[in-house]
C-alpha cells in the first residue's frame, strides 16, 4: 500500500502543487503545505479505506479544503479572506483525475524564470516539482540544510515580489525561455549521474523530462534531452566496478547496459531528428546513441561521431565540445591527429582548470608512445580531479601508462 502511495506521490506531487499555487493566488508555501497535508492524510486513511478510484482528485480536493480552512483562519489577512469567501469549498461531485488542470508546465517555466539565479532555479525546481524535502536537496548538493532553505525561501520571495507570472511564456518568447528549463533539468541529471548516492536526482530529472515532452510534444529539443538522459542512464550499471572504481566506456561490460532503455532513447532521438530542427540536445543524444548501439567498442562509428561534434560546434560552440570533438578525431584518425587540437584548446587557457583536458591530452600522449609527457599530463589531471573515484582511475593510469 505504501509503495502505491509513494508512486502516486512521485507522479502527482508537482501536478497538485501547481494546481494549488494557482488556487491560492501564488502562495507557494501554502500550496506545498496543503499538498503535504493531503498526502499525510492519505497515508492515514487509505490503508484502511483503500485508494480512491480518482486519487489525484481526492488529494487535490483535500488540499483545497485545507487551504480554504487556513485562509479563513488567517483573520488578519483580509484579502485572503475575501478570496476564500468567494471560493466554493465543495468540489464538483463529478471531479475526476482527468479534469484536474495540468499546470506543471507553468510551474516549470516559473521555477526557471530568467530573473532567478541558476542556483535558485535548481532549488525551486527540486522543491516544487519533485517533492524532495529541503534536507534531501541540501544533501544532494552538499550544502547545509539551512543554506538550502534560505535559497529556496529567497527564490519564492523573488517570484512573489518580482511579479513573475505563473504561466507558459507566449509563443514569441518560448524559444528563448525553453532552453533554461531544459538546462536546469539536465543539470539535475548530471548532478546525480556522477555519484551513485545521488542517483535519485537522475530519476527525478528523467521523470520531469517525460513530463516536458508530454506537455510540449512539438518541441524536438525536449525529446532530444529525454533521449540523452535515457541513453546515458542506461549505461549506469557498468560505469563503476565492484570496488567502486571508474570503468571507461570502451572497457564497460555491455551486457550490463539496459538495452530496453537504449532502444527507447535511440528511437526518441531518431524521431526528434526527423523534424530537421537539430539542436544541441538532439545532437548529443545522437552521439550517445552511436556509443550505446555499437555491439562492441571496436565497432563504434567514430567518423559519424566526429561529424556530429562538428555540427554541434557550429550551433553550440564551446571549449568542451571542441575537446570532445578532438577525442573523437583521436579515435577516428589516431592520437597524433588530435593532439594539436587539444594543445590549441590548452593554449587558449579556457579549460586549464578542467581535469579532463589534462587527462585527455595524457591519454593521447600515452597512445602515441610519449610516456613521459603522458605521465606529466596524468599528474596535472590528478591535482584537479574532483572525486576519489576519478583520482583512483588517474593513479592507475599513471602506474600503467
């Protein structure tokens, strides 16, 4: 029973919160508290009475009644009193889950409004759209709970005081605003992807990506982002060994990969690309599909990956893209062809504090037989590596160069 309620919580939290934010006139705290109260009541009642036929409607109605009661008791807030008095406390007896307005897209765009800092966008998205507690979010981002609580509080205050509208932007603003939503969701995914203890962030990001694609089915970049997440996440079981050490893509046990998830991600990517509006997420998903669908590492289509990175560099240029393109060229044409490209990136000075620049150069030098230079590169990377697993990997490479 509790597992079924947990599933309803995961799927329904953001939908009910979004509905309640609009119902309460933009009072985010009240909306979240009343939604939480509704789920708490469900945990008490449903094990005995059974789960209702329309659980979201039951929860929304319970949350509405709680909000009305709270607003009526706030006797010093005359505006809310008038609003509560105008509301019909009794919902339609014919209310069903399908009749509850789905306002999650409005909630996403509000959480990711450009007037909020990226940190505020991420915190507000996690709190409002996933139902994670402040303590859980703080643990995921390795900050004190008090710090994260203040961050979420300030974000909500900014939404209220700046008059940020609770709506999807008009069509002419959508192309400029959608990337912020996609960026925040993919940032959540990446935050969980590198650390097994944060895996829930990946699952929440994938779940929210599915929501976005369902609500915006004509936007190919939303599908590209979902495909990219699925393809990366499918390889998760093989990324570390039993000792917790990193395993390179070429050395991973492909029998551990989730083939059904790979097939889904590749199909979503292919359908998105057919729209002929290729964006950064679609191209990255296509690259991930090349890796994930190759039966063995030796059969990876590196020339195609080079072409995809070249296209990606044209529409979304960045030093990281240039570095990844150099890696692909090194695999397609040999390390000597890639080293001048990596050296040019290093000379530009944009990635000198990025450990993977040094690790990539060291690996190319190792493959080219320049072992002493490779050792220097691995040491430089080791000084910058952010996690124990990455440092262990580099030490091993240094020993066996």
